[in-house]
């Protein structure tokens, strides 16, 4: 992601408000080597993954970085979108804009379906939101990919696998935070 997206080391500038999501879900397709893309696109486009993505996210607000929004190129039907960017001048019709993680989650929680907020990346956004995540919905691809953008490590002391649906060359995997938050 471009450097104006988010600095994951930067403390969040806004205190949490009354709108808090009950669940923060990171949704991603991850190669065997952790790669999720090259900064403009993901390595694969799997029909089954797209169907699962639609089923998981429809009716819930999406949080994504501006580069991810630009890569998608449009708002997705049946889902409100919160775009996270440090560029205070950026806007697009129909999307909500936030400038730090807490603001993005708070805005998303106040939208229809906001009891579960779906985070779509990219890499810096996943890294910044991972400490707040309660669930991971990953499509784990059984092959490495080329690219610079990676998904954060899924630490087994923090995350437990609760379901796995193995397919040819990939698996749909759900993780929950070990401490139950």
C-alpha cells in the first residue's frame, strides 16, 4: 500500500466511542508464503473464494485501505464501505472515510450490520487491525505467490483454527482468537 495509507506503528489518534463492533473479522486470500498481493492485485481469482467472500461480507460493513478500494474499483453491493486513508482530502461518492483504525471501526460499527465488521486489507490495514480482530476468515492457497504485500503471521498462541474446508489446492479456514475476544 502507498505510504499515505496507514502507519501501523502509529498509535491510534482517536479514543473508542460508543459504536464498537461485536466482531472484527479479517477476510483474506493468503499464499503459502504469506503473500496476499503485489500492491495492486491479489495473485489469484478463485470463483469459489469469490462466492464465499460474498456470503461472508454481504450485509456487513467493509473496512479497507484506499489502495484496496482503488484495486476493487467500486463499491460492492449490499455492503457499506469505510475507506481508511491518511489523506484528509480524499473522498469518493458513497463511501465513508476514516483516518485511523479506531475511527474506521467505530464508523463501521455504526452502520447496518456493524455488529460484525469485515476488514479487507491491504497488508498495512491487516497489521494495524490484527490486535482488535476476533476472527480470521482465510482462503489458504497451497502454493507460494510473488508479491510484496503479506498477511500478518497467524500466531498459534493467539489464534486457534475452528474450521477447515479443504479444496483442491486451497482451503477455507476460520480462526478465532484464543482469549475469546
